[in-house]
């Protein structure tokens, strides 16, 4: 199928499909408080009048998201200047934080790493001329509205632009201007038709916004139709709900997902402070339902740009049954420049992790290239030199080792080639003078 000319249509968000946003109300109640968590003191301080049943209801959190500077000022002390600045920012890039995620923030610390991901700052517009609206050129690679086909064997389905929280580093920040929408049935069917007619597609990634903002029933109607396509082998869901609103990962959702495996869920923890008993339980429920959980972290300045933080994050994720998958260089998105680090920062982090913690705790550092170039992995360079039949390698301690590199002669040409078919590269004469120990086999 060629790129469709179907026009983008949106449907209004109903209460049945998406919990509506409203201003939070602190009701006076004598009901029992929610179970204790690692952040119980802040939760009790901010939401002490919220009942246990409400706190454990994901739809309550969604309806009561903090979505205005006025709402925010009730929880975080803001000067008149700060309020004025935030109003300027939110006029372009709106605000939305769940009560649960707000309870993770150290409200007395303006540099809190959780706060920086959720609360707007003036740099989003003062540095807003840098970057691009759609750096990954998803619109260019959309074969029908909402379906991105960039890599040969997989497609990305964008079902909605609605999220429980508006992360300040969001790759699709451009969608915030368009209000809340979900794809209608005709658009979904157009995506499915393309997948049915494209047998090389074996992997379907469901994304948004956040697809788990859809009702479980609506989500099942889409997943079941994907699973019915014979050449689709795996389904992936991209969701930050386990991080920002883990109450969404309930028995109903997990029971539904368990019927359509193999399904993988990629989530988005960026800092160890986001890993709580609630989030760990959410990930455990998914794993017990047969849904493996991977983590895709974004490297951000002042949030997680040190070896110590990334090591603790990776180790904490493994304890929560989550596999560290990717560490992304922050995308070139307008409104995110203040969060960018140098590429060298990420490489140094990879170098600091290797050998100092379990390999399971080390993600792959990647750049998702602008202009639709795709993901490119980066790491420290451990190859020091190469000579005939030998490579000199540096280990995590900086020590040098010789390693035998088998070669054989090409029968047709007589040229010595490596086992991968590439010609043998002879390093300069100085290579042989490097005093290194011999790796014994």
C-alpha cells in the first residue's frame, strides 16, 4: 500500500475512553489512608485527605492531574515571577502531572531530578529556537496517518497524543499543541490494512502519547486484531504508566495482555527516585502476566548524567524485574535544549559502567538520528590497534591485551582475510612495540 491521503481525524475524549482532567479537590474524609510507600511522608503531606480507594484508582489520578500554574502553586511555593514565567511556558507547552508523580518530588529542592522532568521551566521557550519540531521525521515516514514504517520489519502505531503526564523532554512535544485526540476506528483499520498487506512486518510497536490511556476494552480491540495477523510475531507497548501512574497496571489490564503474547512493554524510568514500591509492583504484575518489561532512559543534564546515578538506576531496575534496554541521547526537540548533554557524557557513562556492574544493568547508549536516520549505538572504543592476526584491546581498567584474530586465505585471490570476510588490516610498525600481556587461551 502506498502512503494514504486519509485526513487526520480526531474524536472527542469521553469519560469512558479517557478520564477527563479536572482540578484536584482535597475532600475531608475519615476513610483509611493508602498503604505506606517509600514516599509516604510527602504523600500524606500533600494528599492526606484522599481516601485509599481514590489513591489506588488510576482514573482518579488521571482526572485530578495538576494542569495549571494555579493548581501547581497550591503544592509548590512559587514567587510571582516564577508564576508569570510558568504561565508563558505553559501557553506553548502545557503542564500535566499526576498526584502520584507529584508525591515523588522533593518540593524543597528546586533541582530535584523528578521535578525537572515534570515541572516547566523558562528555558523551554528562552532556548526554544534550538532544535526541531519533528527531528525524527516521523511524519515523513508515516505510510498512513499514525503508522510509521521506517525499519524493514517493524512499524510504530501512534494511537493517541494523550499522556498521564507531560514529560518536559518529550520527543513528540509538537503534539501538545493539538489538544487531546485518539485515533478513530477508520484510522485504526487503515493502519491494520497496511500491516496485513506488508508481510515483512513482524513487529508492531503501540505508542502515543501513551496507549494505556485508552480503556482496557478499547486497547484489547486493537491488540486482538494485530495478533490475528499471521506474520506479526511480537507486539510491543511503549508506556510510562509504570513510572508516573503505576495504579493503571491492574489485574484487568494484565489479564487482557496475557491472552495476546508475546507482548513486550517498554517503559521509561529516568532516575532511581522513580522506582517505588508501587512502580515495582506494577512491573511485577506485568512480568507475572507474561509481559517482559524493558526500560528506555533518556540522558538529561542535571537529572541522570553521572555514572553513579546510571549505575544505581540499572541495578534498581533489575531488582524490579526490568531490563535496562536503551540510554538515549536526548532528541533534538524544540523546548528541550536545557536538558541536553554532550555525546561524550554518555560515552563516559558507558565506560564507567562497563566492568563495574553487571552487564545486565548496562543499557545500550544510542542516538536516534535526526532526519529519520534511525538508532545508532555508541560506546567507548576498546580497540587500540590491529595487526596481522591480532587485535590489541583495552579492558575496563585501562589495561592492554593482545587477542588472536584468526585469519585464512581467500581461495580465489590468495589474500588473507578475517573470518568475517574482511581483508586483514596491518597496523603501523609502532603497534608491535606496545608492551602488553599475552592473552592465554
